[in-house]
């Protein structure tokens, strides 16, 4: 395997880590105003993700930094081309990040309500924008011969991208609701479980439609390989198994399956992309690829060494934090931190 | 307005805003780690209260640093994509390593620290704060390594129109990093010292919880004396380094229009912007040579000669950073720095002699002195960055060659207005909360019940 392919896989892994981990805390953030009827319930919901959200978000920062280091042209074309969506993403992440810290610092109900809605908005915006960005990258966007994005903002809001946004947003909601169902007790737990059962069928439906559409729209049918069939099939399989566990009442296992579903959906997108990183809709030769977008072999080698040492360490200590905070959060005001 | 100007304004505003929070995080995370270490090793409850009180202010500050930091990482690609293409092979690596090695560490363990008071042993809990502090500093080092490449590019070769890495250890051990990190480190100490002095003085004046704020005041005064003197000494060596790496920056900040040997140090220089005539120019003969070479002779090049030299070297163009900005930001930084040395010494003296009751006016002054480190931190970076004009990467990429091509002025205007609005609302909120909790004192910090037993019950899998 070449270094460039390896780095394509690393970037895929970093985004996968981001979607699986931050995915459930985005889902929880979106559900917050609807599942939390009073302040105490909302605090309980926020406390389920309180210790983790910041560490989860670093997966995105690292994915961004790693793209810059390994594929500077990808980073440059994507970030300048998707300027307005990324600006909206940043505003979302900003109001969300401070909401966690600010919400509990005043007792005024209006103050708390304001930050609850910031948390909601800041969770919803990325949940919609990321699938729009990635579906466009694989579908193809106007990129000229000089690697410059020449489309506008509304170019990105095509039916395929909106379908991706809807399918992924539902999946993230299911993911977040399953997380809540294993991290809370009482009324919230019951409501989360109800929601999970209700959402599941919708997710299966939308996911299948999205994956089938992807096969048609991305032109992957002309260059099928084992992985581009395997990953979508596994994705659908994982969400079906999640349904089985839901029926049996094994919500913890169902959550693991929604994790896997997200993993395979991301892998599917990246497999469809490979060996390109951003497809040009104007001329296939103008697409950014793992070759023409990449850094020098020296930099890739250096970054490989750093990543192979530190990524496992990060995984270990993040896993440890999930072990430390593995207990359910109860509706007991005295026991909540946020 | 044109894209370049808007992109510059946006970068300036967002980076200045971001760096408002960074030095306090660097200093305060260390102080909180030290306070908790004292609590763990001595078992004294008072240090636990101090840890929680200063820790709460750290958290508010930290959150702002995190969310404004993401903007910076994205902005290179968003508004400076051509710069990113040119330097990505070198500049991307420190940013990625920063995220992977440092940012994961600080963010993950801060979450554990906040929520882990009853879930971890005391020793493990204080370790998490140390990891947060260490993570913040490693983070600062990598960011400064990236910045050092912009100030003084090394370890690269130009291939296919971009800079490619040839020697990573040269990039890491780049000359500016040896003064920039110590400078930022000690600026962090100074910032936390004045932050703590101001808040402690406020409470001591009102006789609130004296047993808590006297130790805080003492710790802050000691850190203040060490930090302010350190920053001065390092700043001096940095001036000499700038003479080697960016002589134009030096000439500009000294308003030295023509080469001199021995070179004079400007006390005050004012130029009429319309006629270009010097209105006032008070200088100490030979003093600038002394600052640069530690002796009273030695040539320091002037703006006019350097401009001519660069035109020959890089072609026609303006190579003079606006002296009004560099000159006055340098003097604001140094002026604030000298004042802070004095204030720290007086504060330490007052504490050692227990003269709190005797000089209430000094204590009344201290809350306002919190502004001084912020003034110095901000003007220091303005000097460093504006002084690099017209280069994004010194000698390699000019500003206009770095800005994004796919971005229109309409987009930049939208985001600029958006950031100004959101950042404006957030700074008001942050100041409001800081004031609220600083004034409330430790009692306020303990509103949240500190001992909460593990929330029950069944591990996730059992239903």
C-alpha cells in the first residue's frame, strides 16, 4: 500500500472517529429540548455527554489538521470552496461549545433556555452540513483545472446532498437516542427508548434509499470493487441487527450497532471517493486525488510515524474516560455537575 | 472592499480574540494544578477550595479558548487557501501534531477533571489537571513552531511551486521558537498573576475569606515577580534575534529611518503623516546598539536602506511595515511590562510585610491592573505579525499571494460580520460570568455540590 493510500485511510479513520463519537453527542444535543421537559431533565441529558463532548470534537480538529498536513490541496480547495457552510459550522460549534460551560452558570430560566437552544442549533448545523459536504465531494462539484472551486453556495444544496443530510441526520438522532437510553433512567430513558423504536424503521428506509442513490449518482457502478459493495452491505446489516437488538430490549448492543452503521456509512463514502479526494464535475481529470493533493513523501512518512505512535494512545485514554463515566446519570440534582 | 483586506481584518480580529484567552489558560492551568497538588499532599481543605474557585474561572476561560481556536485552524484553508497550498507540506504537520498530541490530551482530561471529583482517587484527579496543563503548553509549542516557520522559514526547498520539507528537526528547532515559547510561557505567568492579584485584592479589601485570598495574593505576587522579570529578559534576547531574522521589523518598531552606527534608541518619535516630516524625535545615542549587541557600537539598519535592499532582492514593492502600528504596539507592550514589574514587586513587598491595611489604594488599583497583561499580550502579537509585513511567510509568500481565490468579498463580509457579532456577544457573556464568579468568591464556586456520590446503578448493558 502506498503512503498516499495509507493517509487516505487515516483521514477516513479520523472522520469516522468524529462521526461515531461526536455523532451521539450531536444527537443528544438535538434531542435535548424535546426529551428534557424541565430543567432537571435537561441537566441530566447534558450530563450524559458532559465529560466527553470536548474530547470527541478534537477528532474533527485532528481530521482537519491531518488533511492540511497530508493533503494540503484537498484542505485548501475544500475549505475555501465550502467557505459559507464551514463558516456556519464554526458558528454552530462555537455557540455549542460555550453553551455547555455557560448554561449552568445562572439560574434564570430564560438564560438556560437560551443556551439549550444554542446547544440544539450547534448540534443540528454540523449534523446537516457534514453530509452535505461529503456527498458533494463524492458526487462532484465544479472544480477547475487549477484546483479551484468555482461553484456557489447553492450549488451544494442539490437533491442528492439533501437526501444525504436527511439520512445521516436521522441516523445521528437514532445514535443519540440509543446513547441516552443506556445512560439515563426513569422518564428520559423511557422516552429515549420509545423514540429509538420509532426512529429505527425510518433510518433503515432512508439509509437504503441513500446508499442505492449513491451507487447510481456517483458513477461507482463503473468501477465496482469488493469494498464498495462490502461496506454499504455491512452498513445496512448493522442497522438491521440494531433493530433486532431493539426488539429484544438490548439497548446497549443496539448502540454498538448504530456505531458500526456510522462506521460503514463513512467507509462507503470514502471507498466511493478513492482514489480521488474531491471529484470535479467539470472534468474528471481536474479531480483532486490522493496523488495531486498530497504532501511530499517525507512529510507523509513523518506524519505516519507520529500517528502510529499517538493515535493508539489517544484511543486508550479516551476509552478509559468512557469506562470511568460508564454509570447511568440519574435525575438527582445533587449529583449533576453541569 | 477587496478580498485581501477583508481576509486580513478577519484574521486579525479572530486571532487577537483567540489570544485573549490563551495566556490565562497557560498560566491558570498550571496554578490550578499546583494548588490541587498542595491540597493532595497536605490534605488542607483550604487548598481544595482554592482549586475549585480558580478552577471554575479556568473553565470559563478554557471554553472560550477552545471554540475560538477551531476558527483559527479552519481559517487557514478558508481565507488563506493559496498560502495553505504553498506551506501545507511543512506547516500542516505541526498543526496536525498539535491536535493529535496536545489538544486531545487537554480536552479529554479536562472533561475527566470536571466530572471526576468523586470518581477518581485524589492522586489520579490531580494528575488529570497536570495533563491538561501540560497539554496546553505542548499545544502552544507546536503552534509557535508553525508560526516560527512563517517568521523564519527553514528546513524546506521549493519544489513545483511550493515549499517542501527537507529537514523536520530544523523546523522544530527553528531559531524564533527559543524565544517565542519562553516569552509566551512567561506571559502566561504574568497574566495569571495579575488576574489573581486583581481578584484577590478585591476580596481582601472587603475582608472576604481572607484565609483564602491571602495565600492567593502571595502566590500571585511571587509568580508575578518571576514572570515579569523573565518576560523582560527574554524580550531582550528576542530583540536581538529579530535583528538577525527580520531587520525591517526592528527598524520599524524603533522608527529608525536610516542606518546608524552606533544606533540610537527612540524615546518618542512622531512623524507628520501628511508631510512625512519628523515632528519630534527624542533618542538616546548608542542605546539601540547596546540592546542589540550588548555594547555601545554596532550597526542597526534603517527603514530606507532595508527598503532599497529588499527592492533589489525581491523586486519592486512596499516592504515597510506600518511604523505607527509596530512602534506604538512595541512601546505599549514594553511600557505595560515595566509597570507590571513594579506592581509585582510592590505587591510582594506588601504581602511579605503584611501591609494590606496600610495601603488600601494599592489594592483598589489592582483589579484595574488586570488589563495590563492583556494589553501587553495583544500588542506583542500585533508587533510580531504586523512587523512581518508584507510577508505571510517571510521572504517567500506575500500577503496577496496567500489569500483564497475561491472566496468572494461578499462571503468574507458575511463571515466577518458574523464573527464580530458572535464574538461580541460572547465576550460580554464571558466578562459577565467572570465578574459574577470572581466577586462571589469561593462560596460561589461551591454552589455546585462538591461531594456527589456516584450516580447509581446498573452498568449500561443490564436492563
